[in-house]
C-alpha cells in the first residue's frame, strides 16, 4: 500500500468513527427528558402537617360533671372536632364498669365475664387512632373511675397493642410539680407498654374547686392540643 492509499484509508476510518459518535450522542439526547415540558407529570410535593381525619376516644374520670378535668376534656374535644376529627367521649364516672377481678376468662384477648358499659370502650378503642385520658388527681393517683376502665383493658390487650396517638389531661389542687409525677409516671409506663405515641399533656396545677380551671391558661392549652393532635 502506497502513502496515498494509506491516507485515504485513514480518512475513511475517521469519518466512520465520527458518524458513529454523532449517532450515539443523538441517541442520548433523545432519551434525556425535557425538563421544560409543561405536559410532563411532576411528582406531587408533600404537604406539611398531617391532614388525616382521626377517630379519637376521650376517657374522662371525674365524678363532677363540671369538674376541672371535665372542662379540659370539653376544650380538647372542641379543638379536635373543629379540626375535623370524630370524637367519642366516655365519662367513666357516669357509666357502669365493673372492676376487673383477674379471673382471666378473657385470656387477655376475648370476651369479659362482665357485660356492662365497658362494651362502649371496647367498640371504640380498638379502631381508634388516638386515645385521650382526662383525670383529676385523687389522693396522688388517677381517679378510681378511670383506673377501673384502664384495668379492663386487660380483656382487649391483644387488640390495642397497635400504633395509636395518646394524650393526658390532668388536674390537681397542689402547685408543686413533683406531686403530679405519680400520675405522669403511670401514664408513661402504660403507653410505653402499649406502644402508643405521646402527643402532648396538659398538667393543670392549683385548681381545686369545681370550675376554677376556667380562669387559667389550661383550657386554651387543651383546645390547642385537640386542634393539633
């Protein structure tokens, strides 16, 4: 092969290589999506905050219909309903709920031997998204009325160990913060066992006579908690 033929052959190979490269580049450009295409479906942006409408069970323990913890419950429910949530209220003090006798007939996940008003709790708590406890402090603990209801959770134990939100509304006459700790510790232990998420607490101190909580900041706190749960 002489010099002239060698140069012609090299030029031909270079031309083929250039055409191949141009073809590959064109292919890549065709596969690249047009970011300016207005008709292209863009991923939906996540909205801030939860818009889910929840079913909420509120269990109260005050034997005073106009008691301070009952007033906190009223305000919580008002906020929750304004936010679009569905609320079922169970006033334990005005219901017939027999104390658990530890007979184990239910096997921790079955029918209780007592056919009473706890059936209202059973039918609402299992599919509730949130459970709220409202109780006064009686002799440094929860009221007997709400404690009786909580004890009966034993019969539905296997059905309420699921993700739920929860909150505590509590009132007491003392003004020393440490005096509220026994109820707070009970609440924390209970929800830790059940695997529920604590969404807030309103601990109203210094309220003794019925209705005295109205002149404090605590009803507004309960309202906001219900609004934002």
